[in-house]
C-alpha cells in the first residue's frame, strides 16, 4: 500500500519520493534562473518559465532515479568509516 494508516508514505517509496521532490525543486529553480538569464523578466515570463520547467522536470526525475544509487556508492567510498 502506498499510504499507511497514519497517512504517511511507506518506506519502500523513499527513493521515488526523494527523486520527485528533488527533481521538482531543482528543475524549478534551475529553469527559473536560466529563463531569467536568457530572456530577462519580460511579459509572459511565467509562461516561458513554466514551459521550461515541465521539460526540465521530465529529464530531472528519471536522471535523479538513475544517479542516486551511484552517488551513494561514491560517497560511501569517500567517507572515512
């Protein structure tokens, strides 16, 4: 079950939730900054930003899912135990 009795998300969905939230924040912030750098704050800025945002999120979400396990392995190698 996705939602447990206390309305929390089950542990087995942790990586999906992490990737979704991280992808949403990072693609939102990065697309906002890059859109502003490219076109400045013009009329219809929000339209251009949201157009870039959903496209960036479509790339960010699966990329994060792919990268997370590899980054964890690298970090575990670099951290003194």
